[in-house]
C-alpha cells in the first residue's frame, strides 16, 4: 500500500470514529433521565398526632422530563398504599397504632423507573384531660368524681359510690348471701361488706339497680350501653392487647413506671410480670372485683368489671372486664344478680 492510500485509510478510520462517537452521544442523550422530586407536604416533620384521628398524608411529586407513574406510602418501612394519579394523598387511620414515634415515607417513581423519596417522623400521643366545662361531677350523696374526655365521650374517671338513687330513694344495702341471691330488684354492697373499700373501688351494684327508673347516675349522666362501651374501645383501637392495659390505672404492685404507679397501697392492681396498666387515656380502670350472684366476693385487686345497661337475655346482661393477667378488654354477659362496678357517662 502506497503512502497516499495509507493516508486515505487513516482519514477514513478517523471519520468513522467521530461518527460512532457522535452516535453514542446521541444515544446517551436519548436514554438519560432526570429523577423525579418527592416531598411530603403534610403532616409536618416532628408533628404530634392525637391517637384515633385520621391523618392526611399529602405528597408533592413532579418529574421534569417525563411523568409520575406512582407514589408509594410507607409507615415504619411497611408499604401501606399507593397513588397513580394526582393528587397524591393517603388517609392514615391511627386508632390501632402504638403511642410514640413513627416514620412516614413516600417514594415517587417516574415513567423511566427513576425514583426519589422523602421521610419524616411524627409522634402519636393521647389527648388526656377532663371533660370540657365539667372537670368533676357530684352525685346525690355528695361524692365527687373527676371526669375524662375520651374521643367524643365524657366519662367518670372513678367508680360510682352512691348509696342513693337520683330521686332521693335509698338503694338497699343487702349483705347476706341468701338475701342477695334472691334479689330481682336493685341493691348494692361494699366489697366483703366492708365500707372501708368505698373510696378505693366504689360500690358493687346488681344489674337491677342499673336500670331502675329512679336513676343510678347523677342527673345528666347514665350507665353506658353496650354500644357506648364499644364506641370507647373502637376509639382506642379495639379490644385486643394492649388496649386493656391502656385503660387500666397504672397503680400496680412493682410497676416499672415507678413513682405513684409503683405501689402496694389500694387502690391498685396486683402484680403481673407482663401485663401492666399504662392509663394512656386517663380512664384509670381499677380492679373492684365482683360479687357472685350467690353472694361470694372475689378478685378485688385482680379484676375490674363494669356493667352496661344492655341486657342479653331475661337473666343476663352485658359487661366489660379488665384483668391483671391479660392486656385485652373482655366483653361478655353475666347473671343480672351479680354485683359489679359502674362507670357513668355523660348524656
């Protein structure tokens, strides 16, 4: 090959190299992608959320050179939902979430599979406090009870102690086992027929006193129905553990919470190594025990039992139960002649 041909060959190779390089650059321009942007607009980082409320998670997601295919939502690294079109929103129900810090994350994915994420931390808290405009209520005997607002309901924070119907008629105090067992009208007792238990746990009432038209609760208040008790447990996230512990008073033998919660003095729960009262909502449920319909007293310090005003049959009615040995809210029926604690709820 002469010199001229070699020069021509080198020039051809150089031109081909330039053309290939240009084509690669063009291909790179065609395949490059700018990742989208993703920002959580609400809630704000560090915001406190009241447990039981619905939280709107709102995300601003944009893509400068394409479109957003999907926005995914994560709570504590668990995928909970997604949106494939604007607006990018998700309603998070917090009733069953635990108290404390939670991570909210959103990830935007564009039409070229590019992605971007944003992450915030919020805190779920309880709104514990007395009922607005009524921090306390006094019964006909002069006993005063603190109140607590839980959701839309206003509850007494303590067990009822009255010995008088709201119309001024005395409620019979029936102490004998046989006399108690034969009752088909209203009556009350103190635990073990000992009035010194009054201030700790209140009185034990049979169900007939609950529905007596003379009125057991103060004016403007009533014994809650089964439905109203269910509304309470629905608000706190259900009846399963640990929601029972959340309704218990924190006063307990060897409570790890310390301070006034760690006590051997009544009123308090007996010790348990796994289920302990935390009183997250201020309900302060205490174990007033029970009087069996045959007359036997049992489980003070171990079980709290509260009547509803709803009967289940001619001989039984619904009640709710908390126990030192489990963390859920019990719901069952029992003989109307048994004695249980009472909490009143505002009309």
